[in-house]
C-alpha cells in the first residue's frame, strides 16, 4: 500500500485524485526488460552468424535508425518490407538490381533516321560517348531499353543501369555506387563469361574491369556497350550527386572499345556528373525527337490489333486510321 504522504504527492502530480485514478487505470507497468546493450546483443545473436555477418548487422542497425527518423524511409512510402531487410543482411551484399524496363509490344523508334544516327555513333570508336536527352515523357528510357534488347538479340555485349525503374520499385538503392557496380559485374559475368578473363569483382576497380572485358571483346571483333539511364532522377530523388559523381569518376577516361550511352533530361549542370560534362561536346548531346508520322501510324496499328479502334466506316478502316494518325501527328 502506498503511504498517505506519497499518495498525496502522486495525486497532486497527476492533477487530482480522479485524474490519478484515471491515469493508473490505463497505465501498464512492464518490468524485467533487458537493458539496451543486452537487448541489442540478443537481437544480434539471432542474426549473426546464421543470417549475416557483423558488417551486415551494423548496416541493418544504421538503416533502421534512418528509417525511424526520416519520413518516407525506406522509399517510396516508408513501409518496411521483407526485401529491405534481406538486402541489408544478405552475406552477399548488395544483390543485383533489376534492369527490366518495360518496352511496349510493337514499339518502334520515334524516327528511323534518329535510330540510325545513334547506332552509328555507338559503333564508331571516334564517338564513344553519347548523351540522349529529352523532355519528360518523350520516351528516352523506352528507346534505350528497346535499343538494349535489339543489341542483345544480335549478340552484342550490353550492360545497363536504370537510376529509375518504376515508382513501386523499392528493392534496391539505385543511386548507390556499390549497388550499381555489383549489378554491372553480375550482368557481365552471367551473360558474357567468355570475355571476363582477368576481370575481378572489385567494385572500386569497375573501370579497370570494364576495360579488360572490352579488350577481350575487341579480340573477337565485338564492342562493349554501357547504357546508363535516368541521371536526372538522382538529384531529384536524393538531393545529392556524390554517388553519381563517383560512378562517372570511375568510368572516365573511357576504356578503349567501350561505348557509353547516357539518358537524362537537360537539368542544371550541378545535378549531373562533373566528369560527364567535362568529357562531352555539344555534338555528343542528341535530343530524342517526337514521333514522326510513320511512327504514329505504326503505334496506332499496334493499338488497333490489341483493341480494335471504333471507326465510323469499317469498310474504309485503313483510311480512317490514317486520318486518326494524321490528326495525332499534328
């Protein structure tokens, strides 16, 4: 039983007898919990060494602290998913990043002359650097993914990284240099193992590794293509460019027999890698054009095949679709 004097002090602190009674009717006392150090040790022992190592545990602890402090962390909505934890504690950190940007069925370049120019530049050792730029929604990423698929289907060696895939993708830190380097190495070793003699998986020697692979490909009459897309997303999403700069500091000067194709919007210079700006000329920056009339007509045909377009005169279907295409093109 609480002494009368102590009870009076408690009731006074709570604002009166009724308030004290209300407080203690809802307050739950929990005792015998481990102290902070013992609790952390208990959690760590559940993960180390069965699921991760000491470095993985420290990485998890630091990230959990960030998640607790910052809004919308982990991205995009602040909801902690299983894959977020697995990515951090995996003994082989980080895991390769998804790069499968969606290309619609029936897609074709917006302009055949533009497509020819890009392909010629990529294949020419005199123009190893190409920056594809355009306004939002123009289709830069779709074209670069189409180009990747086209080159791979012809047996060319292509590595790629998208800084942005979809708003729902939260399985990896796409801005992290280490994650990007690991992903590029994974693509190289899994798809082109015959050209990896002498290549290590040291992320800090990515430029050297790509140079060795490009040299190996040259002996077979092939060229190495590296496509890096979505540079404008990095500063917009993170308000930093240090990881972006680190990647391009490692890549430049470009190794012999390697073509680098970059996709971005024309944002201010401070939001782009300094080495990219220093190593490109005005002629290296190519704007993706809007769809020409032929491309619009082809797109309409694809839409019509998947879901027939309602036209007024079905016996003149082709002419009606031509009219629709001409109207859209204008």
